C-alpha cells in the first residue's frame, strides 16, 4: 500500500466511524425524547421487560432513522439499521422468558450486541457510510 492510498483511506475510515457515533447519539436522543412519552402513555411499561426492550428499540430506531434521513440515507439502509436495533433483543428474549436471563442482563446484553449488529449493517453499505 503506497502513501497516497493510506492517506485517502484514513479520512474515509474516520468518516465511517464518525457516522456510527452520530447514529449512537441519535439513538440515545430518541430514548431521551420518547421515553417520557411512553412513561406517560404506558405507566406500567417498566414492569414488563419484553415490552420495555421493544419500546426502547423503537425509540432508538426512530431517533436513528430521523438522523439517517437528514444525512440522505435511503429507506433500505434505514430499515437495515432499525433491524440492528431489534435483532439482539429478539434473539435474547426467549432466554429471558425461560428464566435464563434476568431483565437487567437482557437490557445490557441487547444494548451491547446492538453495536456489532450496527457495524454489520454499516459494513454491508460501507460506501453509503463514507468508507
């Protein structure tokens, strides 16, 4: 790899990573903004871990989708990224239902697994994400 290739690759890898960080921030904002709405609309939500993680995935998906549209992404990319929000929870929920995973472990593991799921979605469309 020559110097010119290395120089061009660094900024694009930086843009890729920055875009991922922007989406995480948008997801957190989605939870912060929409969380109070759910608390008002569904007072017992926190007592139902299944509903709680799915609502949280929805809040994160909405925040992330809004930001992705602002950034000019198409609906297929947005749908893939939204799937990355839900997939970890959908995989983990059966373990919670049979008692093998506590509500806190479900919440923690789902959020941790979301990051590699997002990375896979981003790598699938790496050019769209600036790499």
